[in-house]
């Protein structure tokens, strides 16, 4: 038997959150944590969590697993079980809507703030804009983000200033457009990040790198942004990473 | 809990409403965002969690990058042939000829396509692609962003919807269509998953962009959210569904998880075994054995399971044996499969066989539409447009895929027809098109299913009934079909309908109650499953993905047509296939060989 301790909170009935322990026979097969949750939900349909693709690409089921953020659907229970227990809590630092479901409004607001879309004022050609493979390679390790929020919600700087510090996920996307040879708003994008909070509240704690389920490296992207802000280094000097982490 | 009626719920009014925030829905909304019309995208998940995100290989389109002489007419020929000749040639012509424009637009929006040395978009070869109308060899026509094209496409569309200021109702669940007395669609009943608040979302145009329903089967590559909600709503409202017997399968998906295992495993010498350890393909295909055609292999697997030789506690899968190849070969040639199998089957193929089942992948059928996304119904065999109702993407059957979809054509379908529907709706609404109001009774009627589930004090468990439904569909309507089995399946579904009408929702709470969503999703799954079952039973031929053992041949004399399922009579009618493209000669049906 294993004990799955789940953070429970239903705003309609609970004044305070509490931990509920579900004892369940340890499955013979090493299933994913999401599947285990689905089994528990068959016993207790009131447990609430988000899920969609169940293969690690949609970013729905980010949660705090034994103190570390990760995706339930690609975390085998063999990795999650510690002393016959699994502790499941919502992603830290965001308001809890119910159980393992957090309100991601602030996280998405930071994403919107960095203008996460290509900006190019020149008239597009009839066909595609050309981009060399070398320039395209600069986007690898950046565009693959699935917006699961594991990184930003593991970041103490984001916990303190979720409204002012852009956070690792959105900064990774800010850099994704700064690094894109087709985007012409590099100066404006950097200017928008030049205040004391947006990017400078990153103190290189590296939690973001430790938890990213896609093995991306927001810390490195943030370093590049800082370097461009401080030294005025140019877009042309960006070098493709051979895998960001 | 409170019974909802037209007086105690609020009404939110829009010009256009898009149900679904995947590729097709967000391409439609992008078009409408620029129009100044009041639009909302209603999505049960945050848009980038939609299943488009899982598409990998690419978007097929004759942009003439890999081959400067490529021609959309060649792409059209391949698609017509791939459809086994029941794809509509006017729609396929539109998709293939408009495709390049739609793909270049995506690039201009920032989609990070992979590139050739000359800076143009990278294209790779895919199945069923040819040059010069099948005479010029293999083409490379699939535009790719590495093997994450769906992710790149979905995120790019979401980003550009942010740019254009689109209005999203994220984590809202649409329950049922509202119809006025003239049977026009005037919007939907929906609720906010976060708060539980119910509303009538009133609209002049309601676009179903709700994707597929692969979850009618127990084994599918589809996301958990692919429950055919739009189609379920349309069927409950009495609108027909087209070509529902046409589902695309892959022989080897990992049992339980559905992740794909490449055919390359069998190419390297792996083979399938049943519960008795027998290499059963030797009986079905003495020469090619495990490397027979995918449909043959998948069919043989299902027969083994139906005849009681399936593996595992429930005898509902077979094994793919690889261990005899040795660790060196496996690690060198199939490392990805080894990893996938360890991750999703808990099995290391170096020591143990991988549990596999034929895996449902894509719904070729759906709500019949024209190229503008306008939904059709039929009255006495004559097509009629349903005022106010549109459908795009996998939920729709326009039909560009016919009986079998070619790889890379689904992403093209999403953007071409999402865009087309958006263009049509803004023109139509600006010139005064629209629908009459629904009255109170109409709205109350659309609240029925929600009220019923909310007031259930006893009844059947959602998870149990869902498992039963998926098992019936998997066993009787899989890759391989036979009249006598399907008859049993249709009867079993009759029993399940009783349970579907009497589901028990234990948790009646409002805030983020996912069990309510799952109960309503199951009702949609059931509608799609029933349409699939009846259409499959009644199409007495084999064509494309619909392979019948009791009717092995394609029967052009009787079945060179769409099937149209009538959910009220539960009967199957026939509908003409379009053979009249505007710019090219008709592609006449031929024997389909590759």
C-alpha cells in the first residue's frame, strides 16, 4: 500500500485547505502519476486537477510532487514514491481555485505582457520570409515551452513579485522573439524589460532549470537578455545554443 | 441543487461564437478578431492545451519549396486517391489550392518552421505523396517545425490571437445547442468550469471547432479531452453526421497509454504474440507475416482478442516481442521505442514484450459542411444549410479526407477551413445574415441535460460506463469489422444508452468540478459512438479505413457516396460525393494501389 497525500480545498465547503490521505494498493506496473490520480478520482470523484494530452506536451498537469514541480503525466510513480508516500500539492505561489488547480491569471498576464508574437513592420513577401537554418537554430530550446508554469511557480522571485517580475517562462518567450531574425522590435522588447523588476529580479537561483519538464533553460535566456541590456550586444551576435541545458 | 431555466441564468450576447480553442477554432477566431465583430472562443481548456499541440510530422502543402515544380493539383490527386474517392473534390481542390496562402500566413505570424539551406520552409516526404499525378515518384510536401509542428502551429495561433485581441472564455464548457422554433442555432448553454456559473451564450453564428472523439475507443492516440463535444451536441439537437464509420487506426499503440510504436520494430525482426505465446501472424499472412499491410495486421490482432487469445487480465491486447533482438540492436536501432515503452508501458523491451493494441487516431467523419463551414442537414434527400451552425477541423466533414486521411492533411484542413469559415461569417453577418431569437422554452429545453445530471441522486458511475462504452467500441468497431460482431455491438450500445440517460453525478459542487465535465463528456462520446456503430454496420463494403471481413471489396456501384447518419431515426442515408472541381478535370475512381 502507498499513501497519496493530496492537498484538498473546495472554496464552497472548506474554510481552510487540508491534506487528505488516500491509501491505495501500489500498482504492479510503473504507471504515471496522472494515471494514479485518475484511479483515485474513480474512488473519490471530487478530486480536482487539470489534464489533457497525457504525454507531456500540453502543459496542463503541472503540480508540486514531493516538493518539486513537475508534470504528473510523465512522472512515473516509481520516481514519485518516497517512503511509501506521495505528496501532491498545487503549484506554489498562485492562488488555489480547488485542490490541485491553481489560478494562472498572473502567469498568463506576464506572458501577454512580453508581446509573445512576431513583430515585423515590413510588408511580408508573397511567400514565406526567408530564414537561414543557422538563424532558425537560435530558436531551439526556446519555442518548445509548453506554458506549464512549473518554472515560474518554483521561482522565489516570482513568488514575491508575480505582478512585476516577468518570470522565467515569459522571459524565455521574450528571448524567443528577441532571438528571431524575422522580428524587428528587438530594441523595444529590451526597453520594455529594462526596469528594475521585469528581468533584474532574477537572481540565478536556477530552480527553473531544475524543474523544467522539457529540459529548457530559462536561466540562460535571462542571462542573454541581461547581457543585451547591459552591454548593448546586438541580435546579430546571438549564437544558437547546442541544446539550451 | 437549483434547477436552471431561462430566467435564472444570464445571457451573454455575441455576433459569433467559436466552440473550441484548437487549431481550427483559433484560425477562425483570428479571422474574426480583425473584423470588429463581437466574438468569443469558448474552450474547455486553456487554448494551448488543445489536442492540435500533439501533432508532430507537419502540414502538407504544395508550397514548392523542396521541389520548385511542385503543383497543388498533384497534392489534390494524392488526397482524392487517399480518400478512396469519397472525398469531395470541390473541397479538396479548395484546400490544396488555397493551402500555400494559409501556410505562408502562418509563417508570417511567426511559426518557427524548420528551414532548407536557401532559407525556405523545410518539407519532408510523407505517405501517399506523389509527383505528377502518381507518375513522378515520391514527393516531399510536408512542411515541418522539427517533429513538433502541431505545438508550433497552436502556439503561433494563440500568440496571434493575443495580438489581435481575441476574446476567450477559457475553461468554459459548452453543454448543448440552443435552437429556435425554426430549428436555427442561436447559441449554446455553457458554464464556467472555474465558478460553475451557467449562461446562455447567444450568437448569430455558432462554430463547432471541437476536434475529434478518439476517446470513444479504449486505445487511442488522442488526448483525454477528445470527447467529440460539438458533434455530440449536434447529434442531440437532431443534426446529422457524415461518414462516421471512417476512423483511422494504427496497428501498434502501447496498450493503456496509446502512444505509437513504430512499424520499424517489426522491420527489425520483432513480431506479435498472443496469450499462448504463438506468433499468430504466420496463420493470417504466411508470407509477409508481421510485415503484412497495417490493416491486415491490425485486423488479425483484433481477431485474436475476440477469440479469447488476448493477453493480460482482461485478455484485451497482444504483445510485441523484441527481446530476441538483443540489447545492442535495440539500443542502437530502436532507442526511442525503448524509452517510450519504459515510460508508458513500464516495460523494458530488452527483457519483456510490449503490450500493444490497434490504436484509434483520427475521425474522418463529422458534421457535414460546405467549404465555408456551413453545416448541412438533409430534408427528403436534399441538402439544406442549418442557419447559425458552422463546423471546422476534425469535428467537421467538409469532406477532404473521405475514407482515409493522408498524413499532414489535418493541420492544413484546420487552417484553410478555419480561415474560410471566418471570412464567410464576417461577410454574411455584415450583409444582414443572422438568426431569429430563441424563446424561453427553447432555452429551457437546452438546459435539460445539465439539469438532469445535476439532479441525479442515484444511477450509474461515469468511469464504469465510460470503460464499458470504450470496450464495446474497441472490440466491435475497431480496425476490422464484421456484420455479426457489429450487430452485437449495436445491441450492447442500446443497453449503454440506458445507463447514459441515468448517470450519477455524486459531486454537485460548483467550483472546478471536473466530474460534472466528465459526465457530460461521456454523453457526447456516446452520441459519437452510436453514430459510428450504426454507420459502420450499414456500410456494406470495404473502403479506406472501413475494412469489413464480410464485405471485402469496394462497392462503387452502391457505396461511392457519403453516409449520412440521422440521429432521430437512427438510420443511415446516402449523400452524393462532389465530383465537380472548378479548375481541374474530375479525378475518376480507380483501383487504389500504392
